[in-house]
């Protein structure tokens, strides 16, 4: 559903059914809300330029009649029901993140569907030869297509051919108007996202995401590499089957919603880190688990869907985008492409805050990437009350004299997701409950009752009730380790480029976590320098957007190949200054020195 944001005129895609406050946060626009969306503070003001909905009771109490008549409402009280236009207060504009709509801006697909008159039989000329004559091109026709060539009636004047480049993928009798269709797939360590596109117009007709079922074999890349090396090839095949099942369940759901059959999908583009792509192919990942962490392949790879066990057209062409190194993969290449980092001349930083944090610094014509083993804390894995970013997860926290928590979907709190953890630690620091070393101390005053336990068992209660949610001292330590790895990596890249944080023009924060996170919380915990607080752009699932762009436009595919070759890789483990910077980054900033 389209949401137009004024005065910039940006279009953002949002999901109906929730509040405008949640919808705006989901696209990286952080409207102030001291009461965490409970309708008490009156700060989350938005204006409907036309067709303003009726004012709710809380709005009539907190807003003047003149403001209500002018179309002002509270984002936490109004529910998204239809496409609309919103005007945002001036203090919100600087915090808005970059969003990408569901449709593709340029479209020149590899996949074509053509209906042509089939020349009549002549002698022993084959069906493929007659089709090539009609299309005016020689075709590569794989066995999967030959096995399914239709026996068209002799009086059928036309056939419809689906091709990807010079590869014939499907042949149907008669005229078929719909399609061709393609699948863009972001195969993440924790989450898999799939997008179904109608390729002639580059239109997204469906999207789905699910937890990667490989999580049962380990939360991070190293644990899965270790599992894959246990015993015979059966362990590796288990991991491959888990990835295939995850993807195929998403495909089934997307096709069902669109009322399409598997054979209608003739092309796919897959991005992910090298380990995920190796496991999907069924390749040996041993070399990725030991120095120098070399992948079996790094270039663009094209396979058939049947070879990957994907429930698409068996002959569908599946492109795996190129990687940069053994730990910086095709997902980063796709993300850089989506954010246009390769086209900017100003110093730009790209961060993907996943389980394995990837960072790229673009400076003039030079781009350098590195990978920091942040661990899964930013996805709340291994956290006391951690849970995925699903309904009921505490996603934002604000602490003044009271603790205010918002949850995804507005449900009763059930746990803490990554953004909620980061917000909570940032607020504990701001209120002096955590000192720069990360030690939790009783605050005194109204918040005293929220601190329980002693020493390493101490915890701060965010919510009570059927599912109490809290942040423990151990949780704080895990976040410290994660943010130290990423901050020290950023510092090393800046040092190597000979520039300061103040010289950076933009910071693209990729991943689902980045799209939801408040930049000021990242500054408070010390993940980003304070100078970058107003330069953060939430890129959302940039990897998925890049995969969609490549699927829809062959020119973007060529750009992705060039981009991967341009990026140099810096191995942090062998960098002389990384260990020193890592130790320094373990401490949190002194909050009296943070002005955000």
C-alpha cells in the first residue's frame, strides 16, 4: 500500500492494519513518541492534507481544535486502512530514511515471452528448428524443456515461447498473454525474503519472508560450517535441504496468492553471503571455515532451478550474483547496487548489521569492504528475552521517569527483538543505569523497582505480566561485543582511507534491523560516531531490492558484475590496528558527552 510523504513527495510501501506510527517506523521514519505510542504524550503529530480521518478521543484531549481542523492527528492513534498522503512535522524530515517502493524503476528484463506463428511442418524439420525460424534466433534448449515440449495440434497457428537470453525455458501452444514471471531471493543467515515479479513491467506482485530453517543447525555462519563438516556429506545435505524447504515454502505461498503455477516462473536471482550460497548449491564449505576463507567460486554463476531443487519451472535460469570475498557476499553487492553506492563520488558508508556485519566504505572511485563477526545479538539471538521481530516483540523503548515500550503489532509484550534491545541499552545509558563499562547499577528514584538481582545476575525489567521482558547484565555484554566489532571495523576503514567520520556524506543502514533502528540509539551505544547521527539512511532490505533490480533489468545485472570487481577486501584479523580499536570500542560513550 502506497504512502506519500510530504514535503519531499517520497513514496513508501507500507502494510495496512497497524498504526501510522508503526508503519512510519517500518520505512525508517521515526516520529517522536515519548509515551512509546500509548496516546499520552501528543508528540507523534502527522497531518492529513485532505480526507483527514475522524479524531479519536485522545486526539481531542491532546490537540487543539484548530490543529484538528487543519488535519493534524496522532500517528499512534490512527490505523492504516488505505493509500494516503501525509505531511510530516519539520523536525522529522532529517531522520527519514531512504525507502524503496515495490516496483522497479527501470525495466529491461532478460526474460521474454513472445507469441509467434509457427511455420508449418516441412519434411523432417524439428519443432525446435521451426521455432528458431519463427523467432529469428538459435536457442539453447535444455533437456528439461525437451522433455516437456507440447504436442501442439497441426491447426494451431501460434505458439508462445518463454526465453531467458538465448535459453528456451518454456513453450506453450496458442497465445499466452501473462508473464513472464521471475523470483528475487535474499537468502539470509537468519531470514529468507522472496519477491515475485511480473517481468515485462517490472512489477512486484507478491513478497514473503520466513526464518531460515537452517537456524536449527546453528545461529551463525561458523556454527553451520562446523555442522556441515560433521561426518559424511549427510550433514551438508541436511543444511541444503533446510534452505530448499524454506525457499520452496515461500515460493508455494507466493504462487498461491498470485494464482500462478510453478512453470510460469522462468527466471530467478539469488543473493546471500557465500556460505548460504554454497549450502544452497550443496557445495563443500570447509574452505570458508579456515584461513584464508576462500570460496569455491566468486564470480556470477547461473544454474537451472531443477539443479538447485527449487520448485519453479525446471528449466528456469537461476543467477547467483558474484561475491567480493569469502565473508562479503552477493547480498552486499546487491545492497550496494540498490543504494547507488557505486555511483556516488562522495565518501559513503554502507553497513549491513546482520549476524555477520558487512561494512563497505566508498571513497571517490575506490571501495573497500570488510566483515566483522558481530554475532547474532542485533537479531536478539542468545538474548535472555530475545525473539525475532514478530508481533509482540518489544521493538522500541523510551525511559524517562517511567518505562515506555512499544511492540510490533501493538500486541502484549512477549519478548525483545534487536531494535528493542539496542533502544533499551541506549536508554539505560542515557539514564545512568549503565555506566561506560556496561555495568548495571540501581538508579534510585522511580526506576529503582525495575532493577532486580545482584552482580552478573542483575537485570532491568522493561515489562511485567504474563511474559516479563527484561535486559540482563549478560545481554548488555553481548551487545557490547557486537557493537565493538562493528565500530572498530568502521574506524579501521576510515583510517585506511585517510578520512574522518565528519567527512562521510551518507551512511546506508541495510537489513531489517537497520530499517527500524533509531540512529540516536546507535550513537548512544557507540556503534556510530555522533557526527553521523543525521546522515543515516535506512535502506531496508537493500539486498532484496538489489536482487529485484537485477532480475528486472539486464543493465543492472552488468552493473552488479562490474561493482563486485571494483570492491577490494580488507581482512581485519590481519590488520595491526584492529585489536587495539576493538578493545577501545568495548566501552560505551560517556553520555554527558553525547548530544543527540
